[in-house]
C-alpha cells in the first residue's frame, strides 16, 4: 500500500506533495513510480526517472522544432507518440494529451485521430500551436516535480 502520509507530511512543511499536483500530474500514476523508491527521503529511483524525462522532453521539443521547420509530419507524429508514452508513464496528463494531438496531426488526422485531414498546412499550424501549449504544460509539471524533489531548477 502506498505511503501517502510521508508525502502529505512534506506538504504540511511547505513543499509540494501529491495532494498539490494540480491538474498536470495524475497522483495515482505518479504514486506508482514513487512506490519503487527504496528510500522515501532520498527517492533516488523516481528522481532518476523524472529527471531523465526532463532531459528527454527537452531534446524531443528541439527535435519537434527542427521537424516543423522541415515540415516533416511523419517525424512529428513519431515524436509526439514517443513523448506521449514517456509522459503517460509519469502521469503527466496534460503533456500526454497534447503529445497525442501532435501525433494525430502529424498523421494528417484531427486532434482525436479519427477524421482524416487533407490540408498539410493546417496540420502543421495545429502542431505549431499545440507544441507551444505542450511546452507550457511541461514547464508547469516540471516546476511541480522539481518542487516535490526539493529542487528549484537548473
């Protein structure tokens, strides 16, 4: 059974815990990652996963920007799919949802992935807009996660 008491106690001391994850992070999913930590004070295992994700997300965003410049919809779809999976693992719901939209737009579909879109320019515009949104969502989730790990940022 998850030990949420330790997380809640940290929240009482002023740092972010699961009850303060907001809408950016699904507490149940993130708790599953935390359960793998051997030491609840150090949280080395989950910290490694989360900070690895930070590096992965930043790199993927750069690759998305380059793929946008090249107008490479297939690569954008692939990158959206990749980051969708990584963000879902951590429970980053908003990031996951936006990455899924990028995946669909890159496949010349609507945001739900159910309706074909024939206008490449429209898909590229939607990806541009969604990429800007997902970067903001990521920044908010990153801020909350860094606060949880008592890290003010790099």
